[in-house]
C-alpha cells in the first residue's frame, strides 16, 4: 500500500495511563474496539486486550506493542487493516472503507460500514474472473483529472458461510487471528488479485439489503461528499486544518459523475445478477 516504518515491540500488558483520549471506535453492541490517544506530537491507538500502536505525527513510523499471548499474525492483521490506513491519512493519502475490483472498464469500488457486503462482493467478483484490489481499505491516488485505485494486500476476509458459498475449501488460508472468526483467504488460483493500479470507474455505496431487486441510483455531489466523509479513514478528527483540507478534497472529488447507491437482497443466489448489473452499469457511458 505504501512505505511505512513498522516495527514490533516486545509484549507488554496494557496499563492505564494519563493521555488525552480524543476519539474511540465502538462495535454495534457498544463494546470498545479502538481508543485514540494523543501521545506527545504523535498518537497511541489501543485495541483492548490485543495491543497498542504508537503512530508518529507524520504517519511514517508505527511501533506495535502486543499484549502478551497475542500472536504476531493478529498484530500484523490489525496493522494492515486498521492502523496503516489511519497512518496513511496523516500522509495526505485518500483511504476509504471500501472494497474494489478490476473490470474491463476500470476499477469499481464498494463502500459501506461493516456487514454491508464489501468482502462478499469482492470475493464473488474475484471468483468470477474479475481480480480484486482490496476488500476493506481502498487507497486512491489522484492523477490530473482521474483517480487511480492502488492494490492493497492480496487477501480477503470472509465469514465461514460466505467462504463456503463463494470459495469452498480449495483456497489457501492465512493463519487465524485472535479477535475474529473470519477467515483470511489468500489470493491464488481462481481468487485473482490485481497488483497494478487502475482508473476508478464507479463508486457504489451499499444499502442495507432491504431492496427486493438489484437497485442502482445516482447520487448527487452533496450526497457523495457525505458518503465519502462517513467512509473515510482519518486519524486526527480534531485537527481543524486537516479535516477542512480533507473535506475540500472530497468535495472536489464528488463532482465526478461516478457515485451511486447500490442495494439488493442479501442472498448468495442473487450475486450473479448483482455482478451482471454492475458490469453493465460500469460499461455504460451515460449511466
């Protein structure tokens, strides 16, 4: 994704400290997931029971401090999927909670909160001949008037039922991690990964599955801005200049006519129709 100096520290218990807490992420059931603290000029990100991560003010250096007994694979997974995207935001990168796949017409991205089906769609397309870039942390780079989708790490995380329905057991798995029962499927064979950048063609914001059919609707620029803001990785949400700059960049990006709502019944049997609708929509010049 990008060059960051990442280092493992020795395991140590998570003790209480007197650092300013400025943000936190919570699971839907109210369980804390991540605490954001200021530490000198940088930051400390705490994942309760798993580990702490020191992040430099410029996002170029990350030091991990695992809780004793937490595996290296777990810390590496936290780094790749949670901490690295946040650090990249401090480098001025465009990072979104999104999956993305390659098509003959350019890259197509799927944005949405956890549980909306980003990984399932990415895996479904990948197993149907369309390579994936990422299943949850989308890195974009602007080149003149277009945005390029950059490849992430070559793996997809799926719940067991999705793995059985889409991939089966004939796939290489990464070692398990200690905070989720999701499997991490490594690319290879039919699960194709795209290692090069491609021009962004469409961004679809995923609905909640209440639609009775595949439904694609255009979004206004203001709606797109709000969706992009909601799905952004942004480490320091209290830095006024950085937040204003990020919002202005997203407002400029939202002027592109590439943003749509996508909803469909959450059934594996619907996925072929969903793929066909997306490919046909991405191919159209006047969608």
